[in-house]
C-alpha cells in the first residue's frame, strides 16, 4: 500500500483590516490551588488527546433535554473509533509540561464554580509563566475576546509554543465551560480512515451533551433565566445544540470531506487508513478534525507548516470565517493579514495587544514607539538640564539655591510618577552564507530526465533544465507534483529513471529539508554538534560562528532537544553555511522561523553569490528572492509567466475562492 508524502514518496515514512489602535490588555477560570492571593497551576492529569473539552450556554433550554437528543436525529450513526495522538509526540509534550510553572491572580467571581456568569471572553490577570525556572511571562494580562482571531508573534525562543501548550492543557485558569482544542500532534497511525478520524468526536459529544444539560438546568431556574446572564446562557446553549446537530447529521460526512479536500485529500485519500500517511499528512488530518469540531478556543501553532501553497490559500479563506476564538502562532505575514483581527506581541516577558491584522500592527507599533521615543528623549533632556542646574547653582545665592531646590522637587516628582522607558528593539539577527568559488557554467544540468518511484507512474517526463550560480528559482505547483522530488534529483539523492543529471565536478550543494532535524543529534549541545561535524577547529572560533546565526550565550550549551524549533532551524542554517556550498536547495525553510529571521534569511540569500532553488508556501519570501518561478505540474517543469501574487490569484480562481 503506497504511503502519502509531499511527493507520494514511498522511500521515506515520514481582511479583517481595521483602523489601527492599541488594545491595552483585556475570563478567568476555576482555581485549583489558592496560596495567599495567587493561583499556582499544577500539572493536571493528562489524556492522550490534544484537546480539553467543557462547554457553553443558551435560552430555550429546558424545552429540549439532552437526554432526549441521544435517541434523536442522527443517533443511528455508528460510533466512530477513538482517535489518539502519536505516542512519541505525546511523551515529548509531557516532558515539556513537567518543566512549566504558572501563577496568576486568583479567579474572579465571574469564573468561579457555581457562578451564573458565562462570559466566553477570557481574561487572566498577573499571569506568570516559567519554563525550566526561567520567566517567560511576568505578571502579564492574558485576554482573548469571543469572535476574534489572534496572531501571537514574538522572536524565536520567547515562549510562544510553551504558552499554547500551557493553555491547551488547562494550566492557565480558563473557565471549564470554554472548550479548548490545541492542535499539537498528528493523529495516530492506525487502521481508521482519514475521513473517520476527522469525524471521530465521541468524547467531544459526551462533553458537549453534559455541558448542555448543565445549561438546561440553569435555565430551568427562573431567577437565572430572567437575570442579567440569561440571554448569554441561552445563546450558548443554542450554540451547543447547533454543534451537536452538525456532528449527528447526515451532512457531517460531507462537511468532513469538504475540509479534507481543502487540505489536499482527494476522495481516494480520504478513504485511506491513517497509517498509510506520513507524519505531515497525519498532521493535516488533525487540523481537519480541529476545524470540524469548531471549538470555542482553537489553538494553532504554525498551522501552515505542513501545507503546500494550495492548502494554505484554502485555509486562509476558511479561517477568515471562524467566529469563535482563534489563537495562532504564525510566521507568515500574508496569512496573518488575511486571517487575524488582532495581534498579540510577546516581548520582554509581556503581552501587548493590537487591533487589526499584521500590517495594522506594524503601523500602530511604529507610531507608538516613535511617540514613546520622542517622549523619552524629551524627559531625558529635561532631567539632564535640571541636574546641571542643580549642580551649578545648588550652593549659590539664596535665590538660585531656591530655584535649584524647586527643580529638585520637579525631578523627584517625575521619577516618583514614573519615567518613560527607552524603546526596546528586538535584536535583529543578521547572518550570511559565504560566497563560493566561481564555477563556469554549466553548473547543474538535466538532460531528458524521466523519474518515477518504483511501482508508480512517472512524476517527470523528458525534463531539460539548467541551474547556475546566478539562479534564483522558486518551485510552485499542486501537491504531489514533485517539487521536493526535483530538489532531491538536483542534490543527487535520487537517480533518474531515464536521462541524466549532470553536476559540475566541483559543485557543493547544501540542502534544507522539511525534516531538517534529522541532521541534528538531539542529545548534543549546538557547540558539541558543530565541533563534531567540523573537527579541528577551536571552540572559540566555532562559538563565534554559531553566534552569527543567533546561537549565542547559554544557548550554545543547551541540549538541542530543549531548543525551540526556530533555534534548531538556525542551527541547521549554521551547519549549511559552514560547508561553503555553491548552491542552496531550500525546502520550506521558513517553517518555525520568526518573521524577523525570515527577513534576515531573505537578505542573506540575496547577498549570496551562489545559486538558490526554493520550495516554499511563504509567498512573501518568494516575492523577495525569486527571479524565476517554475511551475511543476503534469510531469513538466515550465516557467511561470507572472508574479507570485498572480499565481495566488490563479489558485483562488481554480479553487473557486476568488
């Protein structure tokens, strides 16, 4: 049975644009352990599911009992088997959670057990998050409002993924009736089909039905039903009934199939068993399941990482209509511009909130920081002037001494009321790929190349192409067209079925793969890894080289498995650069990088004098570096006559999304 990969490779199992404004932090959950006035969240018992479920509220409640629904419409549908997450990724989550400590303000009355308040807005005050004893967040306000879609941004290693893990496992005090789905793992490889895996919602249905019964009981109390929160409870109960109907109805299979199709699964693939897919495709199934469930709070960590360009375009359009709460980490400015209504900037152990998409955030932040910088400079000038006056005239005549004393009081008052802080600028990473020696063309040639994997039809037929040291090429095309396969043929990792790939005899190629961590030893430190890969160099020189790629200080001595994915990516770039290649083959290099590092990567590529061939769903990176776009489709590789924006428009038209 063939397994599905980016290229069906059986050899490896693997605008909401708004007026920019700055939101100063705007619900809180049941306390687990009170100590003085703080709440310390201990690690709860964890299931093998990546979602935690409890639910919401409505009005025509008592008239429609949950017990009656169980035998009603759609009840004859067979129960779907329980879907689990892959055990190895679950174990890594436990390891991560064991090192997280969280404190926050005690739960407010609005969220305490037994309260009639059922707000679906979330607010946690004075939130502190520690990881391995290091403060990631210090006394910040954590706020999410119902109906909003948030992009969480910050430099690599600041703690974005750790925060999502903590929220997903309910270590942050969020009301139990707010159901949470954290997309963190792919579905387990099993005999369950992809379609059934998406529709497997038994546990969630039980939780929804229990929550609906609780709300029905509340609405049976006339005092609550006619009180201030009655309308909100009624709305939430009807919402739960609507979700349950969608899970039970005959349309459920059609909905699940539509989501899977949007993520690249044709009818045949939807009926394949999950064990026949690679990890990346099983992650797509998990994403489809998350969208099918429509949780109140959906947490997505780099949702585009396992998707090709077509699926990214489809997901943009789908999430633009998500009307609950979405909190996602993304490195893609285009994606956040299309999807997000708000941005949360995670910096200096704090969370700052902005209204609007990513472009609006950039504009607003620039204006705020410019004003802050001017105010800071004015205050510093005033302080300098007053201190000079006091030092000069403090012991002069009585009149001048009085004036000096007056200025001392003004200065003391300014300091007491708090001075404006200097604008903090995140450190911008700047790195380079060393320029290679010149090689006369032809550097890399394909002559009449055919290629197909054993037992499958040919992916490519009669391919003739050439790449030299001046090439800046982006490969695009539908899923399964062979983009990654073409890179492997260029690198010599695959042999043509017919024809020849002719590299220059001195050509050195460095390739960044989607499974980039495969080249790393997770038990080594970055310094140990590089010293082993390139023996004979002094530790001082290698330490300096690592520092060029943002692997500096204590990070050089941390075990690689404890680094963020973005830091691991930078370590691989460091390893590639030290080889001094003539050509870079980059397969989704932006996965896990922060936006600033992507900008630095684009600059490094543009300054590199060697050749570059890129596969990426990040259209912004393509627009910055690509001088040619090659379309891989139907066994051919042809130049695309147009820009990457033109290609996106063509995709939308083809997918009926324009």
